[in-house]
C-alpha cells in the first residue's frame, strides 16, 4: 500500500518567459523604482522582487513546492516586451516555493573500495515566500551541507539523491534568482560602507543601467538593512577601527541583495555576534523577507530567544537526520513531549 507524502502539493501556473535585462529609458519612481516607460529590476532579473508593486494588505500567496536538482542557466539577452508587473507573494507572482524530500548526501571515503560516508539521510521540508526557515542543530550535524545542497553548491566527490523542487518543478536558476551569504565577511577594510556596496553594484547590475540609478539602488538597499547612518564609515578590520561586527555582516548581506534575489541562503549569519547584534541582523532580514516576499533559509547556531521568535519554521538536525520540522512556535512543545 503506497504511503502518501505528508508534504502539501502546489501546482504552479505557467508564466511567459521574461528577459534578464531590458532598458527602456525613463526614470524609476523613488518608491517603486519603476516608471511607465522606464526600467525595473523585475525586467532585469526575472525573479527579482524589488521595484515591483507590493501586495495589498490581507493577500496571502504562500504555499509549498520545491525542485529536483539545481541548474544555473547561462545569461541571455532577449529584446522582448517586458512582462507585466506582478505582486510578490500573490497568485500573480507566487515567489519561490522551495521543497526538498528524502534528500540524502554522501561523500566518497578516502580508502579505495571503502563505503561512502553518509552526511545527510532522508531530509524533508519546505519553505515559502515571506518566511524565514532556520536550520539548527549541534556542530557537525549537517546544517551547512543541507544549505549547500539546497543552493546547488555541493562540490565534486559528493553524491546527492532525493528531490528538490522550485515551484513544483525542476527550475533553472537564472542570475539574480538566488543569493548565498557565506559565514565569512570578505570586505575591503579601507572602503566605506557606501563604497563597498557601490563597487559591487557596478559589477552585478547591468551595464545598460546608468550609474546614477545604480547608486540610487545601492543607497536603497543600504537603508533597508539599517545602515543609513554608517554609509560613510570605513569598514575597518584588525588594524583599523571601523563599523561593528553586526554592521559588517549586514554589509555582506547588502551586497548579495543588490540583485533582489527571491531565494536567500544564509550560512550562520549570527556567528561571532552578541545577542543584540544578532537580533539586529535577523530582524532586518525578516522585515525585508516579509515585505518583498523573499524566501530565506538560514543555518543558525545557538540563537537567542528573541532571534528564535523571528523564525517561521524550524528544521532541527542531529547526526544528519531530521529531529523536528514544522512551525518554530511548536518546537518547544513537541520536543518536550517526545523527551518525556
């Protein structure tokens, strides 16, 4: 007798293909970033949520889904008419529904003929737009491995099985669809916050986009992450004094959010920060995710109670297996019940 999967199913609505970039002239609006004849990041990056209309109050477009393997699509340029503006997190623009089922990851053993070493076994879960999913567990339980698996960043010699779906089907990730924030902050200590984000904007945003618009977009992202007062402060490092560790982490996140990804992966964003700095980092991420309809998956180690309350769902791992998956608010009750 076949056992039905506990994951709810969602059938995506087919949508026409959209170009990765298109410049149509005009001046973007200061609030929405789009003008009648102008450009929008929704046209530049097909899954971008910025410069699009926000969903009206009370509209809920959440639902589950996921994808079977990650493929990076080569960047292409298509001179076609721009797609109509869609609201993030609604039926018109459902965002990114990420689902993984029975995911197993193993690595080849060092000795010839030895059996592969299992890292993850039978991991199942899902994350939707506007949600922050926390992957938690002790050191060495497979948090970063699961994050790399979902993001398609596994290296050679690693075997992966199971299904990973985006919006219910195997989906190619175009540039700007997803972003991955690593644990290390690789920043130039001699640059200011504004200069670091501007420099990255010049590299990531299309060459057809005027420099003044790139700077305006970079300023908006900096303010979204609560760094408006530190724009002209030097980042600093071990030899020179600069911004705090929490602000440095937010600068790293700003750089990855320039393309307005619909899917954001964070590898221990609160590592090395105190409870106050950790809360500031995660609260800004949760606020942007809720407003933009962004799907956030974060591997977190020992969050405080205030930070834990920001998570919508929790995936708790131990020895490469799932201990708990569900609403974060139910975790304490469920785990306590099973430990009695």
